[in-house]
C-alpha cells in the first residue's frame, strides 16, 4: 500500500468539474472512481456540488437524465429494427423466433434479440449449442478482454501494451505473438508510437540561462526534475487553443496542465502554480524548458525564484534537450488530438482531461518505466520510501 499520508493526491477544481462532466456524459460514479483513483464518496460529493440542471419549458432534467433518455430512444429504435428484420412477431412460433435470432445474431447481440423476441437465452443456447475446442474457447475469452482494453484505451494501444495490460488487469500472461494474432483476427489496427526525429534549426543563439539538465532524463526520485512545453490545438477552421503541460521526469507523469486561448506568460505561471500546489515539493526543483518568451520573461523568472524553482533551458535549435516532453505531445496528438475535431475550448479541455488523467497517467504502460504506468511508477517509489 502507498503511504497516502506521505504523498496525498490533490485534486483541483478543474479536475473535479471534469469528473462531473464525464458522469453527466453517462459514466457511472463507480467507474469514474476506479478509473481515476478517486474515492467513491468524493465523486458523489463533486456530482452534488458541480452538476448542472438543464431547463426545457416546464421540464427540469439533468444532463445525465437526458443521456439516459437518448440511450432509451436508441434502444427502442434498435428493437423496432429487429422486429422488422425478423419477419415475425413475439407471438410467432418458438421455432420461427429462434431461427430469426440465429440469422440476426451477427447484426445484433443475442441478449438483445432474445429480449425483443421474448425467448429465454438458455432456450436459444440449448437449441444451438455445440462443443468447441478448449483453445477456441480460451481465445474467445481473450478476445473479449482485448476488446475491452482496446476500447477503454480508445484504440491507442498495440500488442505490446495490450499484453502488459492483460497481465496487469486480468493476471493473464500470453506471448506478444498470440496477442498480435488475436488482434489481427479482430481487425484491430496496430497503433505505434515512434519517438520524434529532431533536426536542429539553422543558426544558434547564446543561452540566456544554462542547461542544467543536459539530457539526464532519469532522475532517481519524484519532484527533482520537471519539464514543460506548449502545443497548439486547432478549434474550428481558423482558431487555436494552447495546451501547457508539466511533466515529472522520474515517472513521466503529467503533474499539471492548462488549456488557454492565449499562449503567454500567464499560461506558463498558472500551470507551474498548479504543479506546486498539487506536488508540494519539499526541496528545490529543476525546471527544464525551451527558451520561449513565456519561460524567460521577468514575471516567470521572478515567480520561479520565489518558489525555489531552478530554471534550466534548452540550447536554441536543439529540441532533443527536452525530448521527453516533445515525445509526450507526439503521442497525445497521434493517440487523441489528431483523431478528432473540436469546436470549443471546453471540448478540448475535456479531451485533454480524459487522455492525460484517464489514460496517459493511469493506463498507458511506458517502455522506459518497465511497462509501468506513471501512476504505478510513483506508487512503487512511495511504497519503498
């Protein structure tokens, strides 16, 4: 067990509101508590505190109730479609209904078909059951687990990470070759993430601040070295918003992030302030960035000095000095941002929350961490210190 008194998790208001938005989007409180490592009582309290009520004429509905009504509407549409395709009604003979379920089982789930046509599932399986080889039965179970992992990660993981997550989540150890073959038969595309290849820009300028990090990307403990950078995210056809992240090099964990319409010093200071509030470092922290004006401004340097933050800056034209943060943005764009479009800053914020807090920090295994997630890496450290 991790000594939570030694390293308590802190949640800012933005984190809490994002959890509530996911709840209103249809996720259960239990699922959110498990997925994001939050106490169920905290989730329930946040839902009461931050839930929004939508008013339509004389009817008052929460966003969650609307989602449930939409879900029920889709369910009724599917039931009507099944009755049309089945070419029989619920009062038809049992043989006709069983035959309709057999024919439609590849288009709809057997559970739904049996419910709509009023047939006990045990009756269906008894009629059409047949013995299958143990290996085939085992592969069927593995496919369900793989699909669950693949769907939960939003198609971001390939065979290596799926294999690791099978072991972590289900206690099942199989070869990567078998995972690859099963994913191939399921037509699940292999996702790959390649570290970025950098090319130095022409011309170099003198350093305004020294590079203390010098590409030493593996500190022995948390809160010794943080890195930071910005990335832009398109919104609509002509505008952008900007994401600033801070990463702890020990665990590769994103410890703070902010989305803003402006890429300025305020964005950099706000994100650093979040990191300090959440992590509460007991000693000075080395903070490595590029030489962007946001990080070299007087306001940012003053804020850093006041909070025992020692700045370290990459050499101009050498982005590999901050390669770990650059790589994070490459993965995030490939696994999330480039696969969808956004129409508002709020949509971007929720997508960033789901990817960073719900996947990258808590679910995504990292090769440099021995296939642990960032959260697991920190838990392991605090377990032994």
